[in-house]
C-alpha cells in the first residue's frame, strides 16, 4: 500500500515512484542529448525535456500523484498540494498493473477486507 504524502493523501506506490524516476532520468538524458542537435532545435527540445525530467524526478521524490509536469514542482514550491490529473500516467499504470487499488479492493478490483 502506498505511503501517504505529508498532507495525508495517498501517495505513489514504490513501483509508481520507480516508473516516475525512470521517466525523469530518461527525459534528462534526452535533454542532454538534444544539446547536440542542430541549433534551432537544441534549445527548445533541451528545455522541454529538462522540465519533464526534473518534474518527474520531483514527483517520484515527493510521491506526487497527478500530472508531474503541471503539479509536482508547484506542490514543492508552494508547500501545499496542487491537484492535477494525468491521463497518460493513469493509462500506463493500468496497462503495466501499477495502479493503486481503491480502498476496499485488491489489485484485481475485487472487494476485499483489507485495511
């Protein structure tokens, strides 16, 4: 079961944190690689990939559930949760079996007496 965030809301599971961290590292790698592209493309591509990478690493570190690009860094800076939803991550987590079960359900969506 995922640990709660500092605000008491359910955070990411360990598998979800690893997925966000891996995505962040990949985006940062892309940002560095983009610096070698033709000049007209390198700066915008590197900045965009750098923002995606940094926000995904912050989301993993603070167990941010939602859209990392829009809410993870503002949540950290403001000191309060900024609510967002992230369709791409929700679809990916469902496909990979990483989604957090709802209260009273096991991983297969079957009602259980779990706490």
